[in-house]
C-alpha cells in the first residue's frame, strides 16, 4: 500500500457508491494520508504532482456527490500543490472556486477555518506574484477569522515576509518581533523556528549582531524534526547572510545544502529558487546582467498573467444584491443601451439629412444658374435681338438708309444671336457623345482644325445630366475663347474616364497669354468648382493655351 496506482483510484472514484464511508472502506487511510503529506509536507516519497492528480480526481467525485465540504478541502489541497510547483494562476483559481463554494454553503458560518486557510493561501499567491498590497489585504482577511494563537503567529509572520520582500526591513522586524513574542515559551516548535529564521534574516539586513545565532538556532530545530522545507529556508538565509559579508566559502556551502534539499523535495519552485542562489553569488558581470534581465522578464510576465481572481471574488462577495435589485439593474442597463442606440441612430440620421440637404441645395443652386441663363437667353433674344431686327427693317424701308449703319446693326444682331445661343437651355440628348462632338465641330473652319480623342469611349450614361451640362458649357466657353482670341489653327481635346470621374485635356497652338485674371474664363472655373471639380489653365505668350478639367 505504499503507493496506490492512480489508475486504480480513478476507476474506484468512477464506480464508488458515493458515500464518505465507502471512500474510507476502499482507499486505505494511510494512503490518503501519504497523498495529503505529499502536498502539505512534501518529502519526495510521493511527488507533489501525483498529489495534485489524486485530489483533482477526488474533487470531481466529491462534487458529483454534492459533498461540498470534501470538495472545498480538495480544492484547498490542489491550490497548495499548484503553488508548490509554481503554477500560481492555477492555485489562485482553485482558492477562489473554494471560496465561492463556502459562500454558497447553507452553513457557511461554520467554515471559519476553511475560509481562514484559503485567504492565507491567497496571500502566499500574491506574495509570489509580487502583488504585495493584495497579499497584505488577503492576510488581514485571514487574521479576522483567526482565533488561535498559532494561527495569528503564522499570519503575522506571513505579513512580515511581505515587508521583507518589499525591502522594508524595519517594518518586517517589527512584525517578526510581534510574532516572536506570541510564541512565548514554545521555543522548540517548527513555528518558533520559522519566526526565528525570518527574524534572523531581517536582523542580518539591519546589522543586528543577534542575526547569526537566531539563524543557526532555527536551522537546528528544523533539522532535528526533519522539516525539509524549513531546513531549505534556513540554509538559503545562511547562504545569503555569509554572501552579504563576503564569506564566499560559507555562502557556497549553505547554497549547496539548499540545492540538495530542493532536489529531495522534487519541486520546480524550490529548484529554481536554489539555483538562483548560485546566480546571485556569481560575480561575473554577464551573469549579474543575466540575473537582472531574467528577474525583470519574470516580473513583467507575472504581472501580465495576474488575473486578479481574488479581486473579482471579493467584489462579488461585498456587492451582493437581491434578485429584484439585480433585475432592476439589468433593466437600467438595457434602457441605457436602448437610449444609446437611439442616440447613435438619430445622430447618423441627422448627419445623413444634413449632407443630403447640402447636396440637394448645391444641385438646386446649379439648376438655378441654368434657369437664370435660360431666362437671360430668352430675354436677350426677345427684347434685344427683336428690337434690333425691327430697327433694321425700318431703316431698310427708308430710302435714305445708310449702308454702313445697316452693317453695324447686323453685327449687333449677330452678337446678340451668339449670346443667345451660348446661354440658351441645353437639352441633353441620349447620344451625348455625338451632341458634344457637334458642338466642337461647329468651331472648325478652313483655318481651324478640331481633333478629339476617346470622346466616344466615355460611358456618358453613367454621368449625371448636371455634370454633362457643365461639361458642355465649359467646353463651349473654351472654344469661344479660342475663336475670339487665340488665332489657333489646331485644337486637340482628349477625354478619359475613371469610374464616374471625367478628365478632359484641352490644347491649342494659338497666341497664348499670361494667365492673371483667367482672361474671361472665370465663368468656366466657377461652373467646375460648383460641382467640386478642378480646372487648371496653362499658357504663355506665343506658346499656346492648355486647360485640364477634372470633374
């Protein structure tokens, strides 16, 4: 019965009758005691990992049988075992799970000892995670449930260790002295040795001459009682004591003993800690740098992995509400969420309406421009051109008419007709490519050649009527400007389309000019800008004229 195979335990747990009596009948009391000792007092006979596996299987069985008290005890031992092998987060989760079971237990007020032990374990976990403030908080919680002197001594000792790790040696010494005083005449117990060893270490840091005697006395007590964990701690503290005083031989001797005990304990945590002693005592600058970097990485990693399960548990424990209050809270959250969604919808709708009205207003302005042009055209034709025509008719009926006057009037009529034509309403045809081509060819004469490229390749059906009207007017103004001022013999217009964007390059070989006031082309520029397009003019005297349109 030295080691009961885990496979046997597994099948026993699977097919057991489910009562505590059946558990005692089928698993020998000594075997359970050994697995318990493998975690609480690890000696190497049964490994800590085997103990964790045993209590993990047992926990599942106890949980299925709704044996809450046994499940809590199982979780506590799992937490201790996981902590001993360095699985800090797993240990923390096991503690919190046990605390939640205590909270849900009908007679939770009777589980003071379990709650006290679990809070103490959390303090150990947070100490290892270097979350010192939370560690002290956990120990203080545990102290509130401590009625026995021995429990108080252990917890005070644990709090003092936090201050020791924190480098606050004076505060640590105060706590250790308090624990020491509470031990009274019990000067041969392991608890006394624990307090004395920690007190001696802090005294060594403060230069107290009693430090070495206390450290050695604690070691003797632990060795006499074969307390491996305590003996490891004493040897470690003595190694550091001699190292601080530059006694390398003695320091190395105690460090070697600590390493030997760590191997016997078969614990990764103890082995890592023991090996770190050799790194600390190595004066090679590269090793020192390696230790510093390794500690920094480990600390950062631990902080990143710290899931603060205790904080979550404590919050839930202290902020419990009734079912009605929780329901009301959920309703408020839902109402807030609904209002938030409605607010977002209203905001997005308002933005959409704003831009839609802005676009509509822009289109309305463009249409007003076109309508105004149409009215101007009609008015010029009806009121000016007709009057001039009637005047010409009257003069023609007069025998004393003046030919030169008639010629002048005819010129006025032609100009008026041209103005009317240039500003009359445009009826966009289905074949806009042909319509635009006809416009450009109207400006072609024997002296002026007009050439177009890719005008028929543009998919004009995808272009809005407003944009096509603007293109028609702008090109008309460019051609009119060319006819009046440039004396060009060749005009080339090149068209390109990129989705719904049209690019037009205009080039002529006319006189050119210095572009300062747009030379009468301001109207064309305004039309393009109205539709958020661009038009760029390039020209120099005797080097022709260019315009690049993007719309």
